């Protein structure tokens, strides 16, 4: 495998050496470096790609992803903003931008991203899900439930909204949580969060035998 990776890098190095004016050569090598956890090299290469073609939204999106994963949220947001400015229907960039603003608790900006995603694709379950996360984070449980339910309806195999609904209803000691935990586990039998939350629910009801089955 190491030999294979080395061969790949040799090909990428040759492409950069033979076509230094081609931004895609730098871009492709940046992806390789990023996957190999060589973040400084990845950022340097993607930066060169952007210098050669500053109007390519994919390059700005990708450097945003690199910076996001390195917890450089301010620079990442600027990169994602540039990507959507260049390509207003860039769904992945709007989503990442919305997630980033949610993490740093800039809820107004985050909500603007989800609204934009709805305009572009009303059937996008992640837009509904993260909007639910935003409402939950703000303490608006009713609107969070509504958003999570909508996300779950859009894609029944997308377990995150059902898990959140299960956790919310379990905290209310409502048996409605069981249907949502079942929905999660139908799609992912290894979701330990669902087992843990269901066990906690059973324990609070004094159903220790049922709780033990989930632990």
C-alpha cells in the first residue's frame, strides 16, 4: 500500500512539475496531502491553485473544508462565503457554512444558510436537521421537534433527526421516544447513543431489566 501511495504522489509531483501553470495539478495534490494528514502542504498547494484560478468555487470550498477541520473557523467561513458568491447554487458550501455558523453560535447567519438551502432544494434533509439542531441549541424545543420530524420524513434512512427526536421525547419521559429509537436502530444497529438514551429512559421508569438489555 505504501508503494502504491508513493506511486500516486510521484504522479502528482510530475503533474505539478510539468504543468505548474495548471491549477488542477496543484488542487489534486492538495487533496492527496490532506488525506495523508500533511495539512501545511495541502494548504500551500490549494493556495497555489487559487492563485492560478481565483474564480473556481470548488477550490475555495475545498480550502474552507481544510481550514474547518483545522478549527480555523474565521478563515473557513471566508472561504465558504467566497465559494457561494462564485456559485450561488453550491449546496455543499451552503451546508458547510451553515454548520460552521451553528458551531460558533452565529444563529442568524446559520439560519440564512438553511433558508438558502431550502430555496435550492426543499427536499434536503440535512438543511432541516441542522435547523433543528439550531433551534434545540437556542432552547426552542417545539420548533426543533418540527424541524427534526420534517428531516426524518424526507429521508427515513437518515438517522440523526430520529435520534434527536428520541432523545428529546425520552427527556420528557414520553413513550414516543421508543418509536424514534427503533427507527434509528433499524438503520444502524451499532448506534450506541440510541441504546444509551433508551436505557436511561427505561431506568427513569424503573424498568431496570429493559434498561440492562441496552447496556
